[in-house]
């Protein structure tokens, strides 16, 4: 990705010239011999910095009788075709026949490890050269730009302006170019990252001389642009103390924007915010790592509502909802078998995450009259895991049945891992009890009778609901493993676990409903308003 593409006629002219000069150096100069004769030394290279696009920024000094733009060969033991563009400025420690220089070299050379032995050959037959100090200081790009800012006012304007345009080009991603870009000021308050979607950003930006047209963000090699129809400005009166003379600008200094694109979560260190001005130039600001949050990991999806209160009505909401679904599926992972005991007919239970409910379920299992079946417990890896292990050991010892234990990331999504658990134990027929489901003795008799049957149909056990947890078809049902496995790919993965019937209604009129003595505890499936909005989108997509 280029960091310096055309943003103005001057910038385009400079880059065109440098590209042509480097090509010319490659054709005409690479075959020439290099002889660093002391009498032909014309200066020294004191510092180098390589930006992420490969432009080498140099500072040092050069004899005044030499040009400031020229083709060259950069030599570090190997030859590298190069094109050089410099600006000059006075420095008191130099002899009268020399001046200090700062500029850019277009080349494929990169500093290697250890002390650099560096020469820059130029002029007729490459007779003249600059030599690198021993050692040449290798700077971060930011430090090189600070050098330029410190000396820019004393530089030769004609040669400094193209370099400044190169730095402030709309395609430049050199960090912290705010001073070069019209003394702009900016800060990012928070970035909400969502894999497969992009991010939502809140912050503020001010420029006393230029109007901001749009924003961009760079994460590693990925550049995201703000969406014009998902960007708005707002007043930031809190900035009045810091910027007392900015008056009207503070009325729209705040911004909120959606940036769309695929972000590699493993490559988000030091993101850069770009302010793009109406004149085609830009200013960049490094974003502090502390401003970044990952939706579904360090913040809940509801955090997006603080930035976009009418999120449901934003044009990007459908994509946002589907990205949340993909993220939830990726984080869910797979079952982690603790112990597997194969059985053809099994009772599968999603163990409640609440400690008291988990022990209550274990006690009910002891009284359920289980026989000639296997028992499969699905439980969360965290939280009450030690208690789960104790419960499992107790059931295994007291029931005398094939008992299996599999851990999952989030017990609310046990339904979606059910087919995997059935395959792991080799089950052909099952009864499933979702999280918080409890059956009375007569309810167990009905469920176990369906498990013992031989038909291929779906059996749904209709429970009484308690509190705020509405019963659904997927709370408690019996079926064949093959029937369920065939249905599951057609069922949308919704957020929060188990709204509606989880798609079991797609099994059609063949499903048999059995009123049973049982209940479901707790507000297991009650999600936020945002969860409801998201699930409407997901379920509509599977209509």
C-alpha cells in the first residue's frame, strides 16, 4: 500500500520525478563501478527512517554545489537504485560551503541489523558520494517527521513544499502529521471493533484553517474509510477550556462514524486516524491503544447504542447484525470432552450456570428413574467448573449409567453444539433439556417414553414457564440424532441463546407436542432490546 500518492499537482510532480529518476538509476547506473575516493566526499547521512510504504527519510549535510534532486545508487554492500529529493536549511556547525539537508529517497533499500556501512553515490559516473555516519542513527518515522517540523520554517521553500505535500497527501499514513496538516488537532475517545464489519468510532477533530471532509483509519495494512451516510457531528463543549478561541468549531468538533471493512484483530496495534481535508491534504493522528474495545469481548454489543442510539435504523444495521452472529459463532467454538461414554440413547442436559440450580438438577436426576440410557452433561468451562466436576463424579458413581461430560464456552448456546455432542457419544436418539429446564417425575416418565420409542418424529415437551423466561419448543424435546443434524444447518444462530422455537417449527406438522409436568427457571432467554433487533434480522434472513 502506497503512503504517498497524488494529492496535489506539486506532490504528483515530485512523485513522478522520483519514480522516473529511480527507473533511470536502475537502467543506467547499476552497472557502474563505485569508488569512494576521499576527495569526492560531498557530505554525510546522519539519520535514516523508513516509513511503512518504503520511503527512506534522511537527514544530514551536503556540499552546496550539489543538486538537491538526483538519481543515485545507495550501497550497503549491495547496490540499490535510488531517487533523492532533498530540501536544505542552515546549520551553524557546518562549513560555509555546506548546508544541512532533509528529504526522501525512493529505493528498495532497508536498514539491516547491526552497524550500517552506508554510501550514497551520485553525479557524473557516480563519482561523488555521501557517507553514512558510523553509526547511522535509525529513527522511527515519527521522529524523522519531528525533525522536519523543527527545521521546516528555515528550509528552502521551493524544495520543502513538495516534501510537505508528500507528507500531508490524502494517501500518506505517516504518523502524527497534524502540525504539517494545518495544525489540526484530533483525538479518538473510543473505537468499537467488530470483526467482519469494521468499527464504530467516536472522537473529536479540529482544524483552525481547513475544513474536514471525511475520516479514515488504518489498522496494520488495512485502511477503512468513514461512511458518509453513517457519519455525524456534534457539539463538544468540554473542549472549550482547552480551545477557548475555537468558538463555532466546537459546535461540530465531535464526530461519530462507522468505518466498514475487514479488520485483522491480531494486527491492530497503533491505529492511525486520518483527517481528510477538502483541499485534498490530510493530517494523521496515532490512536491510543486504550481507546480500542472489541464488541463481544471487552464490551457488550449494547455499547454501540451509545454512539448510534438509532442503530436499528442505520443503513448498516443488517451487516452489523450478521457480523455479531458470525462473531458469536466464532467465539462459541466447539465442545471440549472431559469424559465420553458411548450410548445410543441419551439424555442431554445443559447444566445451569447458577451453582444452586446445578445442584438442584443433579438431585432431580437421581430421582428421575433413569435406566438403559446414557447421560450427557453440557457445562460452561468457567464459573462453577469445580462444582460441575463434583456433580458429574457423584452422578457417575450413583446412577451406574454411561455418563459423559463436555465443556462449552457459553451454555446459552448449548442448542447449537448439541449435534456435535451427539456425534461424540455415538447417540442415535436423545432427549434434550435446555438450561434451566426441570421435569417433575411424571414429566420424566413422558420424556423417557419418547426416548425409548422407535419413531423418527420430533417430540416437543411443553413446559410451564416461571418468571420472565418464556418456554419455547427448543427448551425440551426428543428426536433422532439424524433428524436434528439435518435440521440444524437451516436454523439461524441467534444471539442470547434461545428466542422463539430455534427453528424446530421447521420440522413441520409431524412434531408431536406433549404437555408435561415441568418448568423453566430464571430469565435465561431474556436479552436486551438490541438482541431482539439483531435476532429479527437474523431470523428474517432464514425465512
